C-alpha cells in the first residue's frame, strides 16, 4: 500500500486535485438540495402620510417605527413570509404562492386596544398584483372570537384609503367586546400561483363625522340617486 510519503510529486498533485474536485461536487449537490424561500422584491410607491381629520392613529401601530418592532409585533400565518418594515407606520406584506397550497397569506399583529368609541377602522393598503387574490379581510380578535370585515382595493400598485365602519364587521366565534381587542389580522385569500407583495399603513380608529361632513355626504348620495333615476329608461304607459 502506497502512502503519500512514497508517492511522486506529480502523483501527489493529481491525488490532491481529485480530492478537491470531489469535495466541490459534493458541496454543489448539497447546495442544490437547499431550498431558499426569499421574499419577493417588488417596488411599491411611497406610503402616504396618516389621514387628516378626526381619525386617530392607534398607539400600537404608531409604535412600529423600525424593523425590530415589526418583527416583534407581527406573526406570519402558515406558509406566509414575515412582514417587513418599510417606514414608520408602514409594513410590507410579501406573498409567495409558488411553492405552497395554502389558501391565504395572513399576518397577526399584537394589538391591544379599546375601540368602543370608534365608529370604525381605517388604513391605507396597496397590492402589486390583485389578480393573485380573491378577497382581502381585516380581523380584530376579542375574547375567543374575531370581528371580520372584507375590503377591496381596486387598482394594482396604488395606495387606497380603506374605511370600514364597525357595522360591516361580522362575528366569528365567541367574541368579547370592542373594548377588549387583543390582536389584528390581515388575510389575503388566494386566487393565483405567483409572487407579489402588499403593504398596509396608518391603521387608525375613525373619528366622528362632523355635522358638515354628514350633510356633504347626504347631498352627494342624493345627487347620485337623482342621476341614477334620470338615467333609467322610462317605461311605456
């Protein structure tokens, strides 16, 4: 049996090259078997500033001022990528449906708050590719159940201000009161099989409408109704 001490220099070099080559091949095979699950990178427009008026930015949302705060507050659902910090009060929600059969992407946020006096909830939302989803839902956990409402962005890549009155929320399970909210959930229900990204910003409790605001909305609704009646085809007598 030949040892390395008995091998000629040329043979020893060839043996070293073979060993190195085998190690490189084994490393490449191992690397090929490692599945990376990176967040999709899509450019989104800058998040809007908090809405003016009577809306009140909720304290736990206002506390999302850096990446560590977002990582600590948000828990991704099954087969969902982690939420990411964009800017103070704005959070990126990456979605990857390419390698999962999950019905939705969802994120839970620790969110203790008292919403008894708020007429509703409002926030800003954007989605890069709406075709990947059938619907979007906003939940608030109270007691052993959830208050749930749907919302519908209407254009790819554009921030939309969403306002949901509490009358639109439906109960799932044994809910407590609005004064005992402990968490918020955003769910994006699946339609496609691709990657995309959503984002949410400026989660706030809606303010009370002023008398002038209610009067303006009443006039607008009356105008819409009159226009609709005017456009209806008249029936023959």
